[in-house]
C-alpha cells in the first residue's frame, strides 16, 4: 500500500493494488474510488484531505492475530 499526499491540492491518494484501473466511482463530492475489471478496490482519492479525512496525522498499526484456545 502506498499513500501519497499532494500539499498543493490538499489531495491524498491511497494505492492498495498495483493494477490497471477499469472504472472510477464517485463516492461523495470529494472521494473517488478506482476499481479493477473484477470490481476490486485499486485506489482511492480524497480531495480536501486535511478537512475530509483528518489527514493532519497518519499512522499505521498492525494488530497481531489472536490465538484461540
């Protein structure tokens, strides 16, 4: 996964898969998703990211799998 932030346009681009985009859908006024030819999410664009996505701070945390008894 890659996250790119473009300060000049306050746009965040989140790339989940390195695949060609088949279709782009507008989810809301400032959020767009890109899908591959099988309907899988490839990437997401968030315009006005600091306001719409709280992108002033970004963190990543991997939660380990719980073992079951």
